């Protein structure tokens, strides 16, 4: 095959092309294309709801236009009796539009408490494991502007700090994986329009209206606040201002890491001098959390309370040897060493 043929863009199927001709959908796609703006392969998480179906359509078009490999995955959590049947129906609907999806299933015992949070972690775990197999580092998620607002209030209720409040952005990292949210400035009603116009189909998740879940309660709270004058555009400006402040903190975290740590490749150990722990608390906290994730090879950060305790012990000039996040953390005199736990 010639180089010319290899670089040629794949033709968009007529059925998808006709849908893209709709003026409203075309405008939504242009915003999507600008937000995504990558030239690397990616996978798309599909739930069957209107947001993820819109993402599947837009993600398919983008991959064809850019000549990229794009894989689609439906996660069946098996938390509801009908979930497996729904997953198969979603797969069938997508296939009619040249979107071939694979179902990833969460097997095993299901939790009775904190269900949505644990299901989300399992969903990410399944997607990340699949992306590892495919050697793809980009995962597209269907979060939109309403999700940004909901997440902010949920984080406030959890007592999150600055980093937690602004962590829900267009791009975040879990290990080496890029979690991309190209719909974050798209309106819910526009995504619903795509699902209806393109597929004439979407799945209604009953948990979205179940008041026992925190997210549902937050949605009701936001509706009440909007009636009292909550302005989404002004709220977005507040989030952007907080993100700017967070970037400043991250800059000093990186500076502290560069100046006051040493990584021994031969011994696979990260060594900290005492100056590392003489910085403002937030700088130390983030730097140590980042270090444990790096050495331990974990996707998620360790719990804040455990990290607080360790920082306190280090600051009190006591020797220390504990395990946390897949690491062994040792303090001998003024030196702290983190090594991977085997």
C-alpha cells in the first residue's frame, strides 16, 4: 500500500454524514472538535444515556476525519437486573451506525453502600485495563456542563480542598491515562437532541431520579438555587479563577519536587531531603501524594487522612516505617525514602 493511501482519510458513512449535515449538530460537532483537539488514538466510554450516545456519534466522526483508531466500550455494572439486556440493545443500536462497541462487565459481589462511587471506580478500572491492552492512553468521557456544576457541590460536601474542587476539568490524568471530557462546555439539551436526532434512542437510568443517591439530591439543590438566581456563566468564571489559583500551587509543588528529591533508578527509590517538608503544607501534601502514586504505580491518590498522619510524624522528628499506596515510607534522621512495596 502506498504512503498516499495510508494517509488518506477514511470516508464517513453516508448515514452519519447525513446526520452531520443538520446545522445544529454540525455546530455542536465544531465545538467538540475544537475541545478534543488530539491526534492520538482513543477509547470512548458509552453508557447508553443521551450524553454518552452523543459522545459516541461525535467521537466516531472525529476519528474518521482525523484517521485515528477509536474503540467504543459499554460498561455493564450488573447493578440492575435489566442492565445486561440494555447493554446489548445499546450495542445493537450503535452498530447500525457503523459504531462497533464491546461490552465490559463488572463481575463479582456488588456493594450495598456507596454504590455510585464504587461503581464509578470500577468503571474506570475496566476502561483503564482495556486501554492498557490496546496501548491507548486517551479515554473520552461524556460529562457535560451540568456535571461540572454537580461535581463542584459534591466535592464541597466531601470537604475537598482547592485541588478537589477544580479537578473535574476537560483533561485530567490517572497514572499515564488522559481522561478527556470534550463535552464539558456542551449543554445537556444539545446532547439530548443528538441522541434523539441521530439514534432516536437512549436509555433512562432510574438511579438518576432516585433520591437516595447524593447526586440526585444535588441536582434538586441546584434547581432550587437556579430559581434563586444561580448563574451558570458566572459560576464557570468562578471555577476558572479557582483553576488559575490551583495552577500556581501545582507550579510550586513541581518546583519543590525538582529541587528537594532525588530518584535512584538503580535502587528504585525516591529520596527526600528535609527542605522538602519545610514548604507550606499544601505544597508538601500534594508533593508527597504525587510521589506515592508515582513510586507505587497506582492510579488513584491515597486517602488524605492517612497522608496527614504521616506528614505529622515526619514533622515531629520521629523515625518512621509504614506502608501506604503500594509503597514503603521510611524516615531515618532527616531523610525520607519511598520505595515500592513488593
